[in-house]
């Protein structure tokens, strides 16, 4: 399919995901991006090294379930 469209497999995957998200959300790309941007800054962490120890924090959060 990628060869027929003359795009890379990675590009085909990106297009497929975008299509799926649009279909699931029932909306267009601009609305999806606006919704994602509105989430920026909404959440806070009690720790200052969240990005440094991201994997450890994520593992801790999932093990607490």
C-alpha cells in the first residue's frame, strides 16, 4: 500500500492513525489539535524531576493500581 501511494511505511502509519483518530473523535484535525492544546498546563506534579525520572514515576503509578 505504501509503495502504491509512493510514501514511506512510517507516513502511511501516520496517515492511518490520523484517519482513525478523526473517525473516532468524529471531528477534524483542527479541532483535535485545539483540544490537545487546551490540555497543556492543566496538570501539575508534586515533584520537580518528573521529566528526568519519567519512566520510574510511570512505573510507580501503574504499580499502585
